[in-house]
């Protein structure tokens, strides 16, 4: 009986919790998804260990692969590294479409990605796949 009365009181708004001061930065998870043209770089280390090196190295070949960047995304603290040319974020609860591209544009992106892979020293990775359109979920 007491539990029923308590539940009814909470439901009807008669019992409220004391208000807490709001945090300056609320804690929680951020969900997103990316549509990107590129390839996954299979690393044994956490991708964040590579991002500064990638930024520096890509700056030296910007004339050869101007559209190549990197994206780290994945399952909370198990992010993965991707080299991408085109990337669009799709927010939770939204939908998106893959950007139309021509065969010539994809061939140019493939060339740029191969140049970046070679310059960054990832060409030896045996699990390296060919560039393609990717759907990459992210939880952070």
C-alpha cells in the first residue's frame, strides 16, 4: 500500500527531488554517425597517438592530396582511425544521404588516399581495404 501511494504521489508531482545546481558541462554520451569516403587504418594503438603525426605529415603533401583528412570514431574509448576525403556527420535522430560523386571524382579521391597511405607509412598494413563509402557510427 505504501509503495502504491508513493508511486501515485511521484506520478502526480506531489513529491519532487531537491533541485541540484546544474553542472557547467553535463556528462553523458554523444552519438553520431558519419558518411565518409575513405578507408579504415587498422592500428594496434589508440588512434589518438597518430593524429598529430598525421596532421603534420599530410601538411607536407597537401598539393598531392588536398582533400585527405582523418577521422577518429567508434565505440566510446575504442575509436578507430579512418583516412577520408569527404565526410558528413549525421546527428542522432536525423538521416542523410551519401553525396553524389562521379567515377572521375572517386578515382581522384582514390589516388589522393593512396598517396596519403604511402606517405604516412601505412602501405604495409595487411588488413588495409580499398577506399569506399563508409558508414561510421560514433559514441563518445
